[in-house]
């Protein structure tokens, strides 16, 4: 493989969510990965503190997943799922159904979290129309929420940089207030005590528009990309109660929290709150092959099936249920179910929490938030330079052999679930050294 080693070699690729000029002036290039580590093009080991982008839950190059992908690409490289099918797509759907403890009975395949979100939003609006409630088209998101980069996702999302460049977006969208409050909840371990009442703002929105016009509410159980915002106690249960009261569908965006991130299969298990629709992706295939899936309750599917004969839901993607992605998903579930991954993740949670919270009191640290194997470390911004301090920490971390993720001035960490205490020690130890000397 030819290794790009000059700006000219890197010029053709317009990189996503990247400061392209800054990166190409001093590139950070990864060449291989195994277990808990990447290796860069210079042969340095980089400890992965982010599971890639929240997706490599089982560690890199997991042997069973790799073998399943290799076998399938040689057996069935592609098969359409429009008016056709292949066995692996149906097998994976049944396995996913069981992995939800049969709380969700239907699975609709996508290729990413963004596609899963747009699918769920379309499903919600079409569901109401199919049952004779065609006026229910309004969607409710949340400030500082992230739901991918499709037009539906950025419309219900609440991150200004994801919205401001792209015009009017979808109409008929409102946003709940976010729950982040440093004054009340700084340095929380697990769910903060303050903020459950913020869910009641949904009643205000319902009163403004009338429930007969609202299709769905979509929230991340934990807001990951915005900076690890953990729901206050009682918040999600209250949203569920209000949605049920008014006949509004509740959608959980579990693209980040799904598949073990909290030590349970899904966040709806951890918080004991069942939505009507769940969006997933990322760790579904251990990040090996792009894939997403939307889980729906039986009554939603039945409503579509009660309509006229023919195609019931005019939606789908060329690569929905791709054979290679299905093979990766099946192998990923095998590892989760047979190798005690969730039990191991839970056993690491206390050590992880204590280690990350040991950073309290270091220069610039103004908050630390942890739940499951997720952590957010918020830094005070530099005057007139929001995000610059955390981005410097990100660069120095890579130089020091650890991979972290930053959003604004918040450092986010979400390592593979197979990590050991030595990995936690290295991640937190190196990050502490960086914070002590950060300008």
C-alpha cells in the first residue's frame, strides 16, 4: 500500500467533519488496527479511547467478525432486498429482535445512523397517516441533540454548526430544552439529580400545537456527540408518560448507546424506558461494515400492513440488509452473547468512573460526566477561541499515543468494551499529563 506522505498526496479527499487545511498540514494517518490499538503509518501504537467513532465495541479486527465478513464476501457479495431477499437478512433481524428481549418485533435496515434517523422520522409520519391521523406531521427534537446529517436529522437536531449552513431545513419542527446545567449537575457520576422537570416542557409544546399535529419526539438517551449529556433522573420516564398521554411516538436515537455502551444491550434497558422506535448503527457490526437498523413495535408494523395491497412503506436503500453487513452483524451478536462482553464492561465501570473523576481539579477542567463506559471532560474555553483548548488536547493526545474525541471544549471518551484496567490507567494517565501542561 502506498502511504500518502505529502500534502499533494492528500489533496483529493475532502474529509468529513475535519479542519481539512489543518489536517493536511500535519496529517494523522492510521495504517492498521488490532484489539485496543491503532497503528499509525510510522508504526506507533495508538490506544483507542473512542472505539473508533463510538462503533468498535469489541475491539479492532475481532477474529470472528473478520472471518464472517471474509466468508460472506466470497459467498454472496450483494443481493437486493427490494422484492427479493437473502437468508442472512432475515436471520439477523430475528437475532436483533431477541437481543431486544422481544421488546421490538420489527427491524428495518439502513446503512448508517443518519439513515436510521431519517427512516424513523418517515416511519413515524407515515404511521400516523396510515391510521387516519394525517395531520400528525410535526416533529420534536431537542437543543444540542445530534441525529446525524440527513435533512431530517439536522432539522430535529440541535447543534448550531450542523444547521446554520443548510437553509430552512424541514418545517414543522420544535425543540425541547437541553438538560446540561453546570451549576446544578457538575461532576455527576451517572444520572444527575437535577433536571427531570425539563421534560415537562413537552406539555408546553403540545399545548401550543395540539397533540393532533405532533407525530413524534426524538431524543438520544445520552447525548454523545454534543458532549456526553446524561439524562437527569426521571427525565426519560416523564417523556414517555407525556408521549403516551398524547398519542405521540417516542423515538430513542441509540446509534451511540446501542450494543453495550452502558453495560446493557440498549439504553432503553438501562433506563427502563421503552420507546416506540429505536435507531441503531455503529456497534451493530462492530464498525466493520456500514450498517444501521431501526427497531419498531409490532403495532406500528401492523398499521402499515392493514393498508391496501402492494408496497406498504415506500422507503429503503440499495444496500439495506447488505449480505456482508448482515454477516458482520451476526458475528458481532455471537461475540456479545457468547463471550461475556456486557459482564466485562459492567465490571470495568466503577474503575473507569473513579479514574476519570480523578481528573477533577486539574487545570481548565470545569466538569466531568460519566455513565457506563462513557466519559465527558469539559474544559474552560480560551477567551475568544471556543474549542481551541480541547482541540490542542486532541492533537497532543495523538502525539502521546492515545486517541480521544473532542466536541467544542469537551473531551469525550468511549473505549472498546473489551478494555482492561491497564488501558484505563494509560488513557487517564496520559490525559492527566496533557491537562497539567495545556495552555
